[in-house]
C-alpha cells in the first residue's frame, strides 16, 4: 500500500514538474532548467533507492547472522557478516544518503525559481524580457554551483567528517 502511494506521489510530482517546465515560454530556458530539474530528480531518487536498499540489506543480513549463529555454519556466518560490513561501508563511502538529500534540496530550489519566474514574482517581479532571463540563468547557475561545491567538499571528506 505504501509503495503504491509512493509511486502515485512520484508520478504526481513528475507531472507537476513537467507542467511547470511547459509553462516556461523560452525554449533555451526550458532546456536549461528542465534538464537540471530532471537530472537532480533522477539523481535524488537513485541515491534514495540505493541508500534504502543497502540499509535494508544490512538489516536482513544481520538478522540471518543472528539465526545462523545458533547453528553450525561458521563459514556462512563469517561470509554474511563480511557482506553486511561491506554494504554498510559502501553506503557511507558513496555518501548515498547525503547525495539524496543534497540533490533533493537543489531540485526544490530549482522548482521554486521556475515558479517565481513563471509567476513573475519575487526577484522577477520588476525584471522584464532579457533581464529576467539573465537573472534566472544567474540564479540557476548559483544553485547548481553551490551544489557542485558541496559535492566537491563531500568527495574529499571521509564519512565521519561530513
């Protein structure tokens, strides 16, 4: 039931993002903003899935280890324990949860910029034509640049330091 609800929410959000991009009047802006929004959406979902799958795998493997520890399967027990350790280490090494949250944040910031631009609200209220497009491009570049800097910083830090 929960998985079905999650899929509906995903489809609804995807439809809303597509509708949002369609409302942009300029094809260059549609391409730039649309590409970034869908890249961040896809990347956030992929990292979320891998984080949850690896976390679940560790829990299941540790449960099997508990059951097997009462039997005489020493090599199987050691193998499962090693596998759980590798999965847990990989989750931290590849920063899956951090990436998911960071990409999701960037996606939401880009969505808000698109909505403000379309509604001619906020910083886009008094800008017109080319000035408005330039302002959007600068703000998109800032969001993307900030996310890139955070990724670069995270890439050079061990999991415990983030």
